[in-house]
C-alpha cells in the first residue's frame, strides 16, 4: 500500500498492510546523547514529520503556507549575562532564557515570559496589520506549477506546517497564558475580536490553494492544557472559541480536506466532546503523564475519535521489559483501527540509543499486527 492508502485506511477503519509509522522528532540534547552512544553520524535527516527512511517513517508532505506574522518582529537579544539571555522573538514575545544546557536554541527548561505584543484591543488592532491574507509570499514560489503533482500523489498531503495555526494557541502567543485567562473575563471584546479574526484569516489564506488541491488532513496546533485540565474552561471555550473553530473546519471540509486533527499536550479530556462537535476527527499526542489514556478514551468515543500518539515516553526510557509492556498494552488499539501510535511527544534525552532502537524494532512489529 502507499503511505496515503495506509493513512486513509486507518482513518476509515479499513484493513491495511500495516499502520502508518510516524514520530514527531528528537530533542537536540537527545541527538547529542545518541551520537555518543553509537548513532552513526549521517544515519538520520532529522526531519521526522516528513519522513525518515532509516526507520521507515511514512512520507508526509506539508505545503509551507505562511500563517504567521508578515512582517515578523525583529529577533534580537536585549540583554545577556553568563547565565541567561533576554530575547525578543519574531512573534513579539520577550522571554528570559537560561543558557545552561541549551543546544541549537533548544533549552532544557522553559523560558520565563516577560512581555507579550498584545495587552489590549488597540494593541491587537495594530498587530493585525501583520496578517495580510492576500500577501502572495504566504505561498511557496510557483506553487501552481505543482498542482498536478500534488493531486496525483501516493503520500499524505497537508496544507501548512504542523504548528502553522490554532485558536487558543495563537491567542495565547499574542497575549500570554495568564493574561488570556483573565481576558476571558476582563476583556471579552478583545477575545471575541481575536478569535473571529483567526477564523477569518485562516479561511482567507487557505481558500486559493484549497480550490486547486485536495488535502488529506489539516492540523490545528493548540497546546491548550496542562497536566490535569485545560487552560481554558469549557464555558469560555464554547462561548469564545467554538463557533469560530466550527465555521473554519466547515470551510476546510467543504473544500475537500478529508480530516481535521487537533494537537495539544496536557489533559484535554473535558473538551473532547466539543472537539468532535466542531468537526475534529483526530486528537493527539495523548500525553500519558497527563492521564490521557488512549484505551479508555477511545473506548468511550468509539470510531468518532481517531487517536494519534499515546506511547508513554517515560516507559520507553526504562528499558526493554517496559517497552514490551507498552507494545502489549497498545496492541488492541492497533487491531481495532483509528489509531496511529507515536511517542507522546518528541524523544527526550533520558531515552538511550539502545532503548530507542529496541522501541523502533518492536513498534514495527506492533504496526504490522504481530504483537
């Protein structure tokens, strides 16, 4: 089967030769560890969302539609000491970042957020000037020439990069987590205008290419939850976000996007009924440390909810016996369909090269229904 046929078969609960082999990626710190432990230097391309032939990852193509700020803010270091940097990022956020343990800009701990580009409605209306959906530079150069190739493909095709857009996630980056939590109550007009604008923008910027190309799925990147619950309550989500999400998904599916996926770490369980109601087909990565149990939740929602992820990274770090236990636990989901197992985030540096190799070996057996 082609990688596209394999994906569509799993999403439609049809027989396949094996389940798609996907993974999200690797921390730079993990990469350094694996190189020390025997990983051949040129074995990987490290672009795992797209493909990695060395471990038989299925090919996915993401068409790079630019859904962020244009122009972006100037990226610059405002202050630097031996221990930290204060940085203005391209999205306008200002953070304080520890230098210890960082590799290639990836840090061992989260930055401290100091300031965000939007504090009130006036700030947001100024920020909107950076989001012109008609800017031709939002699309790949000469993209129309690739339409026949895209429409005659054997792999999975997705508009935009994985983290190209969302609703809560985009607004949180503009305003800040704590500030957005307060804004639902203190600045409702700001919230209403932000979420309405996100929907209008996504609809406008995707329409030209959706008229020409039929895509397999569209991903919304959110990260709207922490370990025990969402960062936005169900009432606020339904009031401010749900209506605009629903009309955006209706637009995407009307123009031939087969499936909608929603990416969020943390425990999103209380919001899953609304995700399904607004048209989401797949949810991931089902973070096990946040009690997102794919077996229990998949049983609750049946075929309506497809699950991607759900492999507990903590167990993979412990060794072969625990990896085998994970494979046996997930085997019934493989048998029932609608499930694509991946690590429940990128591979952290407590996973050794040997444990990774054994995980990949056993995972291929799982994907083929041999466990």
